[in-house]
C-alpha cells in the first residue's frame, strides 16, 4: 500500500537528513576526533590509498574525501571538515533519490527511522560501515520498487541491480540478515513485487550467490570471522547465556528508557498485520526479529552505547517494516505527519544530548595537548583509571586523535599522546625516538605524510603531569 498524500511527509524526511548534515558540520571535531575517524584519516593521508578493511567495499564512498583531498593538497582542516560532512552528504543524496527520483516516500520514511531510532552516542561514531551498507541497500530497493514502471529493459535493470546488491551485502556482515528480509518482504507481496516470476527467480539466485560469496569471504576476515562464528555455531547453553548477558539485559532496559519508539512501531505494525490478516508478513517479521536478536545475543556480551547502538540500528528495518508499509498507509495523513515529526524530533533531541559527552571528550583532548606544550613535551602518555575510561568512552585511537588534533591546531612539531595501563605502557613505549605510538603499533616518522604531519624525532615519551582539570561529568582530574 502507498502512503497517502506524501508531499509533507517527503519534506519532513528530507528536513531530517538536512539537520543530520548540519550536525555533522557543527560537531565535526567531536566526530572526527573519535576512534576510527582519526585512525582512518591518518592512514589514508599517510598511505595515499583508499582504506578498505575486512572486505567492506562499499565503504569506499566515504573515504573519497581524504583520498582526493590528499591528492589535491587540501588543507588538513578542510579535509577533516569535509570528511565529517561526506557521510551525511551520502545519506542525504540517497534520501533525495528515494524521494524525488524513485518517488518512494515509504522507503524514505524507513530510512529516516533507521538513522534515528537507535541513534544517540553512535551519531558521533561515523565509521561503522553498516551505515554505508544500509544507504547502498536503500538505493537497491529504491531501484527494485521503481522497476514497476518498466521504463527500461530488464537487462539494464540487472546491470544496475548487481553492483548495488554487491555493495549492500559486502559492506557489512549484518546485511546478510537485513537484505534477505526486505527482499522477501517485497517480492512475496503482489502489491510491491515489480517482477515477473522468471525475473524474480533470476535476481533471487543472483542475491543468493552474493550472500554465499560474502559468507565465505567473512571466514578470511580477522575481525568479522570470530563474530560470525559466534552467531552461527552455538549450543542451547550459548543461547541461554546470550539471553542473560549484560548486552541483552541492557538492550531490553534501554528499549523502555531510550529507544521506546522501536517497540511502539513494532507492535503497531503487528497489530495492523493481525487485523488485516497479513499473516505471511507477520510471520516473516517475527522470524527475522528473533534471528537478529539471537545473532546479537550470541555475538556481544557487553553494551557500549556508541558501538551497540550502531549494531542494533539494522533491526529498525525489520521492526518498523510493518508500520511503514501496512500501518502508515491506513493512517490519516495529518496524524501520520504529526507522529513522524514527533518521533524524529524526539530522536534529534537524544542525539543533541549525547553531544555533551563528546564535546567534553574533545575539550579534554585539546586540554592535554595544551599541558604538553606547557611542559615542552612532544610525546606523552597518561595512565588509565576508571574516571578517565568513562570520560574517553574509547581510548585505543588516542595516538591518532591527538596527532590529528595537534596538526589541526598548527603545532610544529605535532604533539601526540596515548592512554593505557601502567603495564601496557611499559611495553608500548620504546627507546626509538624516531617512532611514535600508533593505535596498533609503532609508526615511524618516515611513514607520515610530511605535507600534513611532522613529529619530533629527538625526544622520547614522558608522563604528562600535572593532571588536566576538567569540570565535566563529575570528573575533575586525570593523572
């Protein structure tokens, strides 16, 4: 069924993605000086190559800014700013295609729900490839559903379908659940299926081959392989352990306190499906919901908000599908519009509230760099404690974050520091003064792009003292 009178809904969804883009401008330092973004920026600028990790090929789209910025010798602040923008520019571009080329406001609404309903802390963690995978997938299904109009031959459609399916499925392992769900959801419904029977069979077989290929490739991935194994090789005892895990318990608790629109839309959709006897879709949603939950429970034991929010975001597509495609078309247009504005507006408030901790983290980072300048230190380290661990959220990329922040400030030479336990720090700090500590090992000064970075090769690492005072989140001093 189609959403009635979609004009205002279209512009509501479009406004959301424009506001998310504006946030990527306002908070560009908070986003780019956090974890993977800094690590990726440093690696791409230093190597001059696109950085495609774990066979997640669709992520190339967001690496284009630092890659071409390096080739064109853009200034570092320009690269960092546009790198932050590039993620949301991509999502905005996909949204525009869904709304105004494919003319599918329902897909636009589902996409809006994906990028908001679980998003809080994770808005500031840009580099989880699941978000790019989802954007490629929405392009894929926009193309699929638009084919009902038959404006071009099926052969041309296949040529467009295959690369989008490849990018969708290969860019993140969780797409092995989400893409089959939506494909089955649409193809088994006579109202949405755009294909003749033979065409549907051909494309289904093509999707299956890509899925099998992705699953095989995962086995060679150092990061994805153990997680995939947890989700696919388990016992009844493992299921029970997963259900009782901290991740699972925290997830259900936060469904009531943070992500309450997800169960609301989920049960509203189930009610509509039962009322209108959409039993096939109902069974499909329940089965895939259980499969997704079980995969999460078997794979993850802890709930770190910025990370787990992004891992749960694809569940939105399963949980909200019945609402978007069954409930929403039966609602009064005015009520649907007001509900959508309320939901999306509330979620934007949650993202804005999450900004405080990332701003505090950024200010602490620049504060440590200032203390190092006062002490005439170019390479430093701090010992981790519980208060510092809470403030930093994640500290593995601090060497890259601090080097990038120092370069953004125009320090010559650039300053860099790391945070770790006393035991680990003794192992990481070496006597080679021509190296700096990087996120996953030492980095030689010769490996740095000298157009952007310059380190001190005459001094070693020293403990940063005294503590940097920061009145935030109940944390006053860090050793």
